[in-house]
């Protein structure tokens, strides 16, 4: 099978699995994710949001993923996570990303369709590293924007069934835009909520999955229970996003290293423990979504 993200997603759904998506903003987190995926021999998606791309480098991230994939012939892919304008979507597509998320969830349905359609049309003319059209993902239903620890659920995030993405709206949106990947609001929230994240609406995931053929993406998976993660994959989720839990693991390991080695000044020695800490989180999640 050709080494493409689309093919990996098709294979995962046939086998009842999901592909893990983990964000990076430094090389240590990249190594933690990639080494763990190779250890388990499962596909993985590296995500970089607008802020993470600005820090890491739009083209630098693309070069690292391309080099790893070509060197090892391994299914590692790059996604431009949460992108808020056509210009930034175009930049990521031109840089050779495998997928780009246009996040217009705060706009009206009509404006979301318009902006998403513009991105889909542009992507049709571009090919990434392995000759496949860049996949465009869109969101319908607001779940917040912060990958950090929060005291309360962000304003505007709805959790009651009436405020979640409906199967009818999902189908209408996908039909009108031709989007390749679709991220609904199903009780998920970006970030870690102190006191615990809310439970997912597994029934709503199943309804949307039954109504559309487009692969579904679960954002804001940090903080959800293992049981919810497993049930979400069973219900039809194809990609699962993690960021905040990785950031917390990195921070805690770094604090521990600095406390235990106050005189160390070599960055690669100070941060070596962060790779192991992030790897533990990544392995736990990948094992659940890959039924290991």
C-alpha cells in the first residue's frame, strides 16, 4: 500500500483503530513521539499549531518529518493544526504538509463553509511529498482553543446535546465543502480541566459516523478517560489529538531535572528526561487507540 495518510486512515478504520496525532514545539517532543510510534510500529501524525509553527519553523517542521519518513520508510505525517486564515493554510500547503486544519468554528455555518471551500479548492492543485493531495480538515462546533490547564470550561463551549454538532449539520457541511477530514463537537474540550474533563457524547459520535463517510477527528483528547477514548474509536473516530498532556509531562520532567541537576548547563542533558516522560504518555494513548 502506498505510504499516504489517506491510506493509513482507511486501513485503521477497517481494523477498528485510530491514528494518534500529537503536537510538538521542540525536538525532544518529536523524538518522544516518533520513537514510540516506531517501537509500536503504528502510524502517527505530528501536529504543529500556528503558534508552534511560528516557534519551531514552518519549513523546519516539514523538513524533519520528510527526512524521517524517507529515511525509515515509516508512516509519519505532518499536520498544520488549528489554522485560522486562508493565507496560513496556503503557507502550510506550499510547505508540503500532509494535512491542514482550517479552524473556522467560531464563524457562522455559512462563513465556515465559504472559508473551508476556499482551502479545499487550493489544496486540489498541490501535492505533498508522496504525490497525494493535501488533506483539508475543518471543524464544526466550538470546543475552545487553549492547550493548557484550565480552571473552568471555556466560555462558548457547549456540552448539552443540543449544542453539539448534529449528524445532519455534519453531512450538510461535508457535502457543501468537500472537506477530507471532519472535527465535530461531541463533548470534547481543548485543554485539561481541573477537576476532570467532561465525558464524551459517544452516541453523537456514532450518529455522525453513520451519516458521513469522511474520517472523523477528535480534538481535545487530553484529560478524557481511557474508557471514553476506546469508546470514541469504536464509535467511528479516526484521528485523536493530544497536546496538553504532553506539555504537562514535559514541564514536570524538566522541573525535576533542573532541581536534581542545578549545575548542569548542557541543554541536551537537562532535557533528556523529558523524552522519556512524554514517551510514556504517547505510548499509553497509542496502545489504547491501536488495541494493544
